[in-house]
């Protein structure tokens, strides 16, 4: 957990505080964690989605996978 400090440009104590606070992570923190952890696109998308949900966004996943062209 504290290894994120350089990626987030903060102290190790601040990383601990971020994880124990009741506020959601910012998109910048999520993107820095994705880069630090070297996640693939699938896992990165899952982390972004979870972050958005924890921030209170009402996301219906059925709209994420629908075919935009109308083709099967």
C-alpha cells in the first residue's frame, strides 16, 4: 500500500490516510495506481469502474457492452 507514495507524489503516511478515509479516490489517484501496478486494459477498466461506483456514480453496466452499430 505504501509503495504507492511515489506514484501519488505524497508521503507514506498520506497513502495510509487515503485508504482509511471515507472519501473516494480521485481519478488521478486511480490512474497513477493503474500505471504503478502496470494493469492491463481489462483490469484498469474494472478499477476505474469500481472507483466511479464508490464515488457515487450510478453506472449501469448493460450500457457499457451494448453494440453501437446494431450489428451482432
